[in-house]
C-alpha cells in the first residue's frame, strides 16, 4: 500500500479509497462518523486539498462552523 495516498488534487478521497487507506481502522472511522451524526444531527463534510505535500483534509461543519477538522490523508 502506498503510504502517500490522496496527494493528487484530482484524487479526492471516497469511501472505497478511505477503506483501503485505513485498513482495520476503517471500522473505527465509521463509528466516529455515526457518533457525530447521533450527537449533532445534520452536519456537512467538506474535503479540502491544500497541496501535494499536505494532501486532503476532511472538515466536519455544524451550521457552517467547524465542528472538527478530522482526517488528513496523504501526508
């Protein structure tokens, strides 16, 4: 597995890619997302690409405010 996944702006993370990148931790990631939904209701997820050296970052927003900056893949 390439340890520098999702560094290309054209390669936006998706569920399948995250499953591959996270491996066994993917189940925990799913639980975290479900917990956020249960606690806060409707949130928005926004993937941001800050450059090849940073890769992609997932921001979770609650009413347009950062609830958390979650997962950073590609670094």
